[in-house]
C-alpha cells in the first residue's frame, strides 16, 4: 500500500511555520513572549538575539530545502526526491522553532 499526499500540504505547512518563525523573530513576538518580565529588557533582548541567530541557520536550511523542492528539475520529476526535500524543509522549520522556543526559555 502506497500512501500519496498532495504536494501542497507540506508546502502550506512550510509557509505557516516560516510565518510563525518570521513573526517571532522580526515582529517582536519572541521579545514579547520571553522578555516582558521584570528583568532588564536589554540583556534579555541580547540573549534572544543570539538564539534567533542560531535558529536562523535552521530557518535558512528549511527555506533552501523548500525552494529547491519546487524549483530544481530533479525533485519535480521524482516524487521521492520532492518528498524528501519537503520533509527535510518542514523538519528544519520545526527545529528552528524549537531552538527559538527553548533558547527563549533559557534567555528568560
């Protein structure tokens, strides 16, 4: 039995995770979530900036995997290659979000 899925499902998941990561890093959601306590905001902001940079490495990998899955000819012609690249992209987004979350908890 072979289970097939639409390629739009991992693509939408990737875009939603990218939007969540982008809003957390660039729109201040991360600062609001992790640095809105009684502690000095500037120290927490610096620590969260470092965490965001590390998380950004995984986000860049995820974006590259997603773009490669759609733009390179060999994944478009091979369903297995497409699924592997999209799976790696979604997994990288999850890791980027996890690094941001756990790093934010440590920055607190």
